[in-house]
């Protein structure tokens, strides 16, 4: 049971999935996740039988004493800025460090190590994926298009699921692993090659670290991007986005749109709608935690921004009118929508494969950095 003493402001943290608020608690998929006790000035996140508390020393001591009266508990550490506090602990196998300039967070490294080991990685690569070339009409199927054998199918599904789990803490992997998971039903040899490339990338870059610098407050900024008709098979588009509170990345996503869009403007509109919905959900969550923050949405699509800022569908009648609720939210000033240059939009890495130099540039915008070595407190790979 980690006890977190934040002597200074700290990030809310990455919270995934839909939440509802009922009977004084947050719920996600019927599992209670986040609690708060305003009278104690303390917050608690629950994951199975793990409890993570955030509060001052006096509040943490009270909660610990109350829990020890009813349960047999094990306190694994107290992270904080005092001389007696821990400076690095492990929470759900993620490594959390307290530094002079802020808090650092990194994924469980064993997932990257297991992928590299199980897939027999050869030459290392600098990016997790490359763009596929569209086959020309009349081209004969190649061996790469043949389905995998049953044993290889199991290996592929296991590896894709592990990579997808790791991508929750590795935003530069999100698009590549999303595409792998789309192939789970009938994987081909080219899909196994794509999984092996992810493993080769992880062998070269096994470690990235989130840096959450100390900050008094900040707006909730959601960056969105869309790759129109990027899937060469279905011609569906991909929506990507990341949400930041000030300099703190709190959530990112990469998802395939459910329908085939008829224009880039329509695809970008769907991406803005999703990003706006995610942002409003995070804003509501922050308000329930006593944080009043301003929501700003950033996109690089002029056509979609124009649709959002006007009233009605105009001449683009093929758009689903249900998507245009975003116009009302903007008129009601629930959030603001801004234009951002495409080369400066960090959501770009969440919608397509991009060159290494661009990845390195954009992940720094969201406070993610590559590091060498292995965290001292990271769990070890055994067997």
C-alpha cells in the first residue's frame, strides 16, 4: 500500500476508460477506482487489493491507523520530499521517482524484455513501425499475405496483447500496437513481421520516462489528429489524441474510427469530437476532485475546425448530425478550439508511423524522454 506525501503539487495520473459517478464513488466497468475524503484532504486509488493514497503526512497517518484496525496491511513506501520519505517506489510495477524538478514515471520494463526474448529479436530498429505500401490492382498475393499457422497465431496474439498493454505507458507505441490488435482475428505473416519490428524497437529503446515537473496549475489541453483513410484494407481513418494538464500528460489514445468517412474534413471532425468528449470527461473528473480547469482543444485541420465553429452542417449534408453537438459546446464556452501547426501537434505520432526524428521531437512536447539503463527499483525478469 503506497502512501504518497506530495509536499508540492503533483499530477493526477493517467486514468483510462469511461467512468461514472454514483453514490459518492467513481466506477469503471463495475469496478470502483477512485475515492476521496474531503474531510481528511486525501484521495485514494484502488486497483484490486492495492491502495494508493495521496495526502499530507497527518492525513496519511490517520488513514494508515484506521486501516490497520480492520486489515492486515503492508505499506511498501511513502513517496515525498521529506528527508525520511522514499525517493523511488514501485506502484503496480510502475516505477515512480521523486526528484528536485518533479516526479518521474516509467513502465514495467519486463514487458519489453519478454517481447524481445520471446520473438527472437535480431537487428534493432529506430521506429516501431513503417507504413505499408498499397498493393496494385492485379498483383498476386505474396507469401507475406498467407495466414499464420495455429502455433504462430497464439504467439502473435500473446505478443500483440502484451505490446498493447505496454502502449498504455509508451505513447510512441500506441498506433503500432493498435494496428497489431486489429489483426488478431486472422493474422498473416506480414502481421507477425510487424510484431517482430515492435520487439526490435523495444530492444533498441527499452525505456522511456514521463517527467511531471512541479507546477502550480495549468489548463487541460487536448491535442487531436486524424489520418484520413489510413487503413489500406478497410480505408477507415485513425483518430489519435493526448490530454495534458499544464505540462503533465494524463491520457493518450489511438483508435480506428468505426465508419468509413467520405472526406478528410469528416474524418478530422470525428477526431475533434472524440478529443472534445475525452477532454470534457477529464474536466468533469477534475471538478469532482476539487480542481477547476479550463479546457482547450487543439487540432491541425482547418476544414474540421471551420465546421465546429459554425452552426449546422451547411453543404456537407453527409455528415452525421449527431457529431455536431461539438458546435453547441463551443457556443456555450465549455471549451475552446484552436488551430495548431501539424509539425507541432504531438497527436501526430498516434495516428500513423512517422520518422524517428519527428517522434523524438513530439514526445518531448508531452514530457516523455528516452533513457538508457534500467531503473534501480524496477522488477526483474526471472525465467
